[in-house]
C-alpha cells in the first residue's frame, strides 16, 4: 500500500511516500523545505514532486498520515487541511500522529529528549525511551526544561507553560474537529488551508482555555532526571547549550517514514479514517476582540 506522509508542525514542510507491506515498510521518496513562512506555498508542490519522482498518481495512494503537532498554529493547519482535503477527494483514510513521536521513533534506542521550536523563546518537548514516549508532549522555556532534566523539581514552572497534551486535546476537540471538517471541504490544498482557519481559531481558543485550567495541576513540573541521555530536534539544536546534553544534529525534523511507521498497524487493518485534530499546547497569538471598538470620535 502506498502511503503519503505530511508534516508542517516545524519550520519544515515535509512530503514523503512510503510503501507499507504486511511485514514492514520501505521509504520511496521524501522532499523537505525548511521555511517557517512558506508552508502554504511549498507543501502542494512537494506532494506533486514526490508523486512524479516515484512515477505515481494521487489515485495510487491508499492512505495519508499527517503530523498533528504540537506546532505553531499557522503552519500546522496547512498540513492538516491539505491531508484532510486530499483524503476526502480521493476517498482514502487519513491518520494523525504526534510529530514529536516521529522524531522519538527515528532517534532509536536510548533515552532521548525531543524538542522543537515553539517560538516565543519556548520549545515543545517530550522524552522517549527506545522510541516510546515516556513524558509529554509539553511546552516550556528552555531553561525550565533544563531544570527538569537536571532534576530541579523544586523550581516550579510558570503557570500555563507546562500543559499535558491529553488535557489540551480534550479542551480543543470540538473546535479542532471543525477545523478538520473545514479543511476536508476545501477543493485544494491552498483553499483547504484557508477554509480551516476559522475552525482552527475556535480550536486554539478552546485549547487556550484548557491550558489555563490545566496549568494549576501541571505547573509544578515533573523531574526528567535520568530520562535523558541526548537530545534531538531543531529546538534541541537551537537551545542545546541550555539543555546540557549531547544533540543529534542530523535529526531535526519529523521523517515521513517514521510518521507512517507509527500508523502502520492502523493502515494494515484498514482502520476508519480519523479527524485530524491539531495539537495546540498554548493560546493562539490572535484572539477575537472582547468588545466592539468605536469608530466615531
């Protein structure tokens, strides 16, 4: 089965083709462009390019796997809306995978901290042992993550900066579902991204409310001492001197093959298509105005 993998949860936009068989998988081709401001412009041409490179057409695809984040709002919705619209147009299932999990799986054996750049001088992070997630994903300042790695649990994280993914997904599920539906109704990748914006805004707003509620219980932090031997991800490279652990500079962005590997069992069994719920771990930058502004003086 030929599977398309997409991820726009980081500054990179990634499109990859992976062949899934009964007992394994094989990477076919992958393209990646690193430009945090060009996901909408780059992703559709990358999809066309990987299909052309491998000699396939969209109708040859059996499923689509998309990285659901965590990631910044604008870039993340491009990949999810594109995957949702293609899945509906081709009548094939779509599956979501945590983007950090793909990096954790690709990191291989050992105890690894995965960190991606969340902007605002923060990182999205999670820890993995032999490719399996142990803690996270969460969002915090690099210095706070370093304190957790060192085992300094006594220094509590600022309220709202350490929030569990499960709590955020629960808070934003209704609005995020609207985002996926809006993306699925778009005629193409660019149109889908724009159509998903309104629903995604509602998702981010709902998730932000959940963040405030979750902060009270999660703000104290949990020690990561003994759980980290090395780090990977572009956030780890950017703040490696703060984390104080070796950084794998070759592993910065979620590989398409790793995304598909995590969803492989669902693909093989023909599991039902999933709503691609974006994983937002903090409030959106843009918020609706609380009151109308006067236009007359």
